[in-house]
């Protein structure tokens, strides 16, 4: 009975908090579905502070969905560089083309039709539909799981579809019919600012008296997520070929794997990081290659954490007479989109040290 009564005042308390504490973000100043969609795709698995410059860069470079659709994929991937989860960028470009070329530049006007767009799931569709079109459909993401599980004391495992439906049903009873956009943005901000995963600001929380987790000392354990992502180790040796004129060789990752469509130096996957192995492998792969010297550029492996993989990366400089395939001048590398870990390593290098 308590939860039924509390439901009546939950949204009012939440929105009151939001109006006093909300973050001022550019995509909240518009009803343009293109800008809202762009922000939601960028912010998937990305913090607002990191995503904001990318949102502004994309909107400046591609002011309309037609501009984005017309852009070469390599340009889109290069602008995305550093955000990770590069399938999002490919889906972004594919959806822009569909909206621009098949839907006459008009985004689907409701939640159900938005779900037909590539890269748009239930959460993203709900956010766009409620914010751009005022459709009464609740968003349910990690922030919402956390807020509702703590306030209502829900101990169901949030990694299951059954629990997700449970939260969607609860959120649907809370969202006001007259202003769904404000409610959805309020609960997202509340989870991001107030009811954070670690060290939430419970003393100033407007729900402190009603919050089951706080009253029962379960804030640190809710929400409950039992399944864990299995992370595998992967060893990558990148080969930086360099000739006396400062030419190198890069290639595009086209296989269905991490960093698809981005560029890289030639790589040996699952290696043991020994110079003898590199020399042997190079001679096996490039049987006509004349190697002058092999230099290890990374004494210790660079650890790069992805969602499902922990990459152990080393870079090797291989001085040669001529690159094994198409030459690329070192100073032209900034024209290509690289995974951020490779991009950062390139910017840390001095060409003179490679050819000396």
C-alpha cells in the first residue's frame, strides 16, 4: 500500500529536485529529433563530460542528418575517434543514410517506429520519443535501475529480461502524462548526480525518508546484478614499418572484430611479445621483406581495457628499405581514423627516433 501512495508523489519530488539541480546540456534546448538522437547515440556507454565535445563537433560538422548521411564513412569514423564502441559510429552513419535517403530526412515520429532504426534500442527510442515528441514512454537504463531499486527496495537481478520488464512497468506508473520529457531527463540526472553508483549523496536526497535501501542499509548492494561479463585477454603486436624517407604502412580493419573500419599498423594477434618471434613472423608473412633493424618501442605492454577484452599491446619499429605495400607518409597519419590507443601512441612518437 505504501508504494501505491508513494507513486503519487514520486514524480513531483523528482521533478522539483531536477528543476533545482539539472545539468544544462545543449540537446535539452531543442526538440529537434536529429540533435536528440545524435546525443543519445554518443552518450551510450559514454559519460556526459566526455561525450559533450563530440556532440558539438558532430553537430558543427554535420548540421543536418543529410550532411551526416553524405559524409564518407572514414570521415565519420575519424570524428568518432576516442569514443570507443565503434559499431555505434557505423550504426550512426547507417541510420543517417536511412533517414536522409529513405525517410525524406524525417525521423520516425514515435517509439515503435524509432525502434526500426539501426543502433536504436528501447532506451534510446524512449528518450527520443519522449523528449522530441512528448510521447509517454519511460526510459530504463542503469541510472533508472539504480534509483528505483534503491527507493523501492527491489532486489531482483537487473541482468534478466524479467527484471527489466518489472522496472519498465514501475516506471510506466510513475511517468506523468503531461510532461514525460522532463520526468525522463529528471530520473537520468538524479541517477547521474545524486543517486550515484558509489558514494551517493544520501543526506541531501529528497527521498531519504522513503528510500528502502537507505532505511535498511542496502544502498551499497542495490541494484543487484548477478551475471558478470567475461573478459578475455588478448595480445597484439603492432608493427610500425618505417623507411629512410619517413614512409610507413597502415591497413584498415575490415573483419567483424574490434575497431572495424578503423586503421592500424600491421598486427600480429595473440603473440608472446619477443623480438625473436616478431622477426620470424615478419619473414614468414613478408617473404621478400628486407629488414634492417627491429626495435621494441614499448618495454611494458600497454593495457587497454574494452568491455569484453583486456588488450595487452606492444609496438615495434621495423626499419626497412621499402614498405611491404602501399606507402603512407608519417605526416599524413592524422588524416586517418585510428583506435584511440594507437592514435595516442602515434602522437607520442618522434619520427626522427624511428628512422635514426
